[in-house]
C-alpha cells in the first residue's frame, strides 16, 4: 500500500534544482555589488555545485532502501519526512544565523551556502515512496 505523497514533498520535487539556481544567481548578483567579484563568482558557483553533489550523494544513500529493504516501508516514509523537516529547520537557522549574527563576507558566505541543506530536502522528496519490493525467484 503506497500512501499519497505529501504536498510539501511534491512542491520540493517540482522546484528541483531551479530554486538553488535562482538562489545562487541572486547571490552572484548581490555578491558582485557587495563583495569582491572573484569571491562572488566562486561562492555562487561552488554553492550550486555543492548543492547538486549533495543531492546526488544523498539520493544514492537513500536508494539503498529500494534495493535492500533495510527499513519497513512506512518507517522509511517517516524517516524521509523527518529528514525533510530537519533540513528545512537547519536551512532556516543557518540562513538567519548568518544574516543576523555574522557580518561582512562571513555573513554572505553563510547565507549563500545555507542552500546546500535544500539538497537533502530535494533528495528526500525524490526518493519518497521508493519502496523495497521483494523479488521471488
């Protein structure tokens, strides 16, 4: 029995890598005007690359469930939801901590790189419902 995918996971899946692309593009434009140009380029591109890489690697680890059935399917859904909510919390906390506590280039770096947490959210939303199905020989 497969449950209906929650709306927040569907929205995350639909946004895909477009959100980090817009985030890093905006950070690049802000960085060009407020930071050194080389730093703005490096931070924006490396943030997007790290988001993409993290999404692929976490998706790889989440795929173990589909092939080995480590967890029961309903437990796996709850783990995926927990990962999504925990990383959303981490993204928001890291962004606001960088924005409010840090200053200058350190604040810029923290705010831009906080999007990397979104990679776990995206990967979790993509892997939700990928259940283990026992294959009889």
